[in-house]
């Protein structure tokens, strides 16, 4: 799906309108879908930024976020963002621009703009996400590093989230093997999180890229990580989950990967180990079982030989009772607000697929996340 096919796409953004586009995208609660809707209503991002509060009506924003978005539009903000980009050597790349990450092009919830430090290369089209739990075991760290290093030596770019635990191990191993790696962050590139990975981030930047959809100055918030996970999934031809519990963010990444038509692969762990419960659930749902980098290479679509087959789609892919479509969750929410746990139980979907679908609905303005992890439909 190209940018002009998305609701409110509106085509290329003129140079004079781009600072205002950055400012609109940075407003509280304004994700890609709402930003495009504002542009469509106002005619330009400049007019959306300077326009009346009524432009924000009907966007599905909870009252608190609507008031914040309306109040956080000082005239100088677009210029301040440009100055921040220059100060921290960050590039803003808009959808449709040369250099916009290729994996995002087919996303129905693609970012309107991404911020990049370092360089993306043509070879990064051959990429694989390697993710896992923050509370990684010694075995999990070892197998993550082994797989990431093997992929890097084969010329595959390793994508992960720079988090503590398995993500950091994946980046470190790819770099040590002399390969390329991309880190996707959940906050502005001026403030690396976790702070102890600041040195690792500099190494990633020198041999790959740091990417985020959050402008400089944006703190890393808990709510940003799920949205970050969808970008990790989109950048890889496949997602490998090396060690993860059932409620790990890696499971959400796997759900997004399946939805984007990417292969999901999992490394089996020890029976009874909490860090194995998530990967075993993925395997039961049809993920490709991998133990080595060679296993992954054999299953990557771009490296398969004709007729060699490949991994099936898990955790949100086709299959009875595994993938709750938007209509199913919206039908549940039409009866009243529900917690995430209630939606998982009542929809019959896997946790990763339900969480991924909730993020998509939230980004599209169809669902609002309330305090306490409660969700409600915005078009009730």
C-alpha cells in the first residue's frame, strides 16, 4: 500500500510544509492516521498547526489528549524541531522520500516521518529482526548472539530494539561479526534508552542506523514500545524470537511480523522455563523452528531455493481462533470498555495478535487507551 493510497495520504509534502508536519506528528495522541486526517481537513500541515481547535474534533482523541494537542501548538515549535534535528545530527525522512526505510512502504500504519542517525544501505533490504526478553538468561544471550553473528556474517542486516537483554546481545554480536545492524528506538534519538547502551548506540550508528518515529526531545515512554515493535517487524524479512515469556514485547513484535506477511521463527527453550513459554507458544502456533543461523537463512524468503518451502505464519497468521480481526475486537468494545486481558480471553486470539491489533486500531483512531490499560471504541 503506497502513501497516496492510505486514508488522508495527500501525496508528497512540500518543503515549506515539512516543519509543520514534524510538529503535528509530535503532538500528544497524534499518530500517523490522525496526522494524515488533520492534513486532509486543513489542506496543509501549516494550516493544521495554526488552525482552529475544531480541526481536532472527531479524531477519536480522549478529552485530555485533545486538550493537550490543541494547547501544545506554540508558533515557534516547528522551528525548534528543525533546530533540534541540526543540533543532534538527526535526519527527518518523510514517507515517499528517497531513504525512507523500504520495509515501511507496505505498512497500513506506516509512520509519516522517521528520524534517522547513521546510514541505511541497499543491502539492508536483506534484513532479519532478532528479538527477545529483557530478562535474558545466559543461554538466551548465547543463542541470540550465535544466531545474530551467523546472520551478520552471511550479509544479513540484524534489526532489533537496543533494549537490555536479548536486543542488546543481537546488536553486539552483529557488530562483533563485522556486519550491519539497525536499532529502532522508542524515544527521540537525542536520549538513548537504556542509558547504559549509549556506547552501543554509537557503534550501531557507525555500522548501520538508529531509527525512530519520535522527534528529538521525546522521552522514552512505556506506551511507545509497542508502536516501536511494529517498526522492528516491518524492517525484517523475518522475525526470530530467541527467548521470551508469553507477555514479552517480543511476542508483540512477532504478531506484527505475521500481520505484515513476514516469517516468524522461534528458538525452542527448556520446558518449564518462564523464558521459554512465549517461544513455545509461537512454535505451537506454527512458527518455524530454528536452532542456528543456517536454519534462519534457509527460511528467509530472499534466500530460499525454489520449492524449498518455508516457515508458516504464526501468532496472528491464518488459523482458527488465532487472529482477531479489527471487526471482532471492535464488536467486543462496542459493549463497553475492556482490559487487554479481557479482550484476549474473549476474542480467543493469541496475546501477541490481540496486542498488535489494538495498537493498529489505536493508531487508526478507532480505539482509545484509557488509564489502567483499559480500551474503549472511539466511534461508539
